[in-house]
């Protein structure tokens, strides 16, 4: 089954099939449809016998199942249960494996990818640099594969580990910069209505903690602090025993209820730092939620099933640690609480990517997060495209030093070295709102009923700030309508001028489009008969016909080009 492709997917497919390079990197924002594009490439290559096998490499076990289900919908059978100890099951068209699995036995996967002509799809290829063994593993396993198609929504890393099979070029300043073969960024997808706009709601509030000497400290998130104070205040705010998290979760739940008036199955996701706090956040949410709260912990069996069950349900809330931060498709997620200290651009972009998948016009997503400089900066730059730069001497850490970043990003499942640290408490207060890269400050005042209903946050917004936001949105909408009206008028004028020739051209194209499937089928049948008679491969015969008659690959041929190739092969 072949569905209609989005414009970016069709353009990328044409480029791929025209050039058909050994390596191709497609960068597309989360939610844009990278999986659909990659599977269409696989279908086209399988159709013309350019490859005989498909291997998909993914970061997590859950994604193996997700890819296998998506592939089955287009007629490709992937073995998601393939183990390193197994032989290849010829009942399948290919396998879905993880980067970790490949790194454990790269020679086995090299044998799988070279036994027959293979297309290797490397999903979220930036993970190829996560660990030296992962990068070395996929290099060894797939160095001799027929084709490699790399995909990512975030073509950058937070370190200098080169990503395998990605092309790097000099930028003129002594740095190597990754280069994609096709890029479709968040701003492009937003303009096309492929993804939802995101409203970030940053919460500040005073946080208080005690050190090992018994001395108490207080600091306010959102105000100028040094790196150590920010890290402590941030950690204190995320403590489920304080008042900050309950207040933010309550506001997020109110926002979710407001969205569910028009989007009945809208769901919310809380991204927590570790297992203990995830369970604590779930207990808090149970006070507000009218449906069971799903808790997803990557180290527990059945996690993938719980994600699937939540995705298929209309339940309100899911709490997870890191398992849903990348690649997991739950399109109904519309409200998020970023309750983790992870602050790398890569993790942040992937986490926000869980909420931007658009299903119908008019939807938007709301993300609640701590008012921390590094997060505010990432939120404001969400629409900015980034590349992976190697050996750049100065990293943009939002003013944080490396030690403070290490503390904020440290896995909370690790033993806490701050044995003397004790959280006392923190209060929450909406500090600012970020929308389309612009930041709006707020106060603690109460806005009008209309303004509160718009944001779904009763009692937490300053009326003047909300009014300014609404006026700005209204002005932008009016300007957009004016531009659209002018453009429509111009388009109509041009259409009238070209109506005769355009109508004739469309009529010819309509006849050709109806004829194309029959001609492709006839050409493939003649190629099959010729191959059986001569013993030559199908691809070799297709290539000879193309060389003799000219034109693009078969999938892109016009009706006349197909007829020319049929006539040429009939002479054989």
C-alpha cells in the first residue's frame, strides 16, 4: 500500500531515486514523517530489485516493534524478534535491530547485510556516536551494505563523537560540520501545518535547601543566579515533596482539560529524572486525573506494551523517565511537563518532539518547564536548525560551567554524592511564556475570564501580558489573511491567463497518470521474461534499457519513456 507523500517526502524521494547514492542523510523534525519516507525508499528499491533485504537499526527495543508495524502496512515484513543467536528467517524481508544489539556482534550483522543486497536504514543515526562500541559496531556491520539511509530529527550531538556514515565538511573556520542530503526543519514543518506550534510556560518560584553544615539557602528560579545556585534551586523545585511540582502538575492538568474540550483524546506526559520521582509524580497526578496514570520505566518488562496501550486509549496522563523521549509515536500528546534536569540540546529537542505531531489544523501543544536559563534558551531556539560541529572550541552552555552542567545532567539513578544536601521546599509561580521564539514576562495577577480560558491557567497570568499575547496573535492572523487574499487574487489572475494551456497539459497528464501503472507492470513483466531467458539480473536489464533509451529511474519515468523502454526490450 502506498499512501500520498507530503511535499518534503516526495522531493526527498525524487532526489534519492535520481541519484541513488550509497549513503543518504535525511534530517527531518520529529513528527514530520521520517519513517514513511524511509519505508517508501525501501519499497521502491525492492520493487526494482535494487535490493533484496531491508535492515532497520533503532535506539530502543520499543522502536523495533514500531518500525515492524509501520513496515507491514506497506507490505514489508520485518523480524522485530531477531536475536544475535538466530539465523536469518527467509520468511521476512528483513530485520529490525538496536544499535546496542549490533555492537555486541557486528560480524553477525555484517553477514546479514552482505548475504544479499541490503538497504540499511539507520534511524536516529546520531546514536551511532553514543558509545565507541556502538559507532565501531555499525561501521563494521554495515560498511559493505549496498545502500545506507540515515535518518535523524536532531542532526547534532553534545560531544565531538563523529557520527558514522555522515558526511562532514570544512566550514572555513577549522571545524567539520555535518551535511545532510535533505533537510526539513521544524520551522518548515510549522509553516506547512505538519507540526503543532508549542507554547512554553516557564515556572519560577523560591526554592529553599539546607547543606551538610545545616546552613539554609534560598534562591528564586528565573532570576540571575550562579551555576551552583541554579543547579540546587532546580533540583529543589523538582523534588516531589515540595510545593513546586504539585502546583505545576495542577496547572498542566487544568490546561489538559481545557484542550480536551476540543481535542477529546488529548494526553499529557511528564518526563521525570528517575524511577523514584516518576512514581511520586504519578501519585500527585492521581489527585487530579479522572483516569489511571500510566507509569513507564524503561528498566521494567512490559514498558513498550504500556506505551502502546496509553497511545490507543483516551487516558489523561503518562509519566516516564527517558523511554518516551525519542522516536515513540503518541500523536495525541498535547501537554508536557519537563520535570527533569537533562539540559542537552539533543535531549530537549527529542523530548519536545513527542508533542509536536499534528493531526488536524488548530491544535497546539503546551510544555511546562522550570524557569532555568539553559532551558529557556533551548525553548526560544526551537525553530533554529542545527548541525553537528566537530572540534568547536567553545560550546554554548547557556552560561553554565561544565561542573554545574554535569550536576544538572547527572542520571538521578546514580548514587547521590550530595549526602548533605536536603530540600526544604519550593513554591511555583508562572514566570514567562515562550511562543514562536519570543518571550513574554508574566506576573502573579489574575487575567480576565477569556484570557484565562485561552491558556487554561486560572489565576496564574497577568492580564496585560496575556492581552499582549492575544493582540499579537490577532495582528499576525490579520496580516496573514491579508497576504493570503492578495496571493489568492494574484494566483487567480495567473490561472486565468494560463487556463487554456494549463487545461490541455493537465488533460495530457491525467491520461498519462492512468496509463503509467499499466506501462510499469508491462515493463516489469518483459524484464522478468528476459531475465529468465538470459539469466541476467533484473536490475542489469533495467539499467541497459535506461542507458539505451535515456531518462530517469523507472519510478520517475513518463509514459513515453516507459513505452520506449518496452519497445527496446521487445527487440531482444
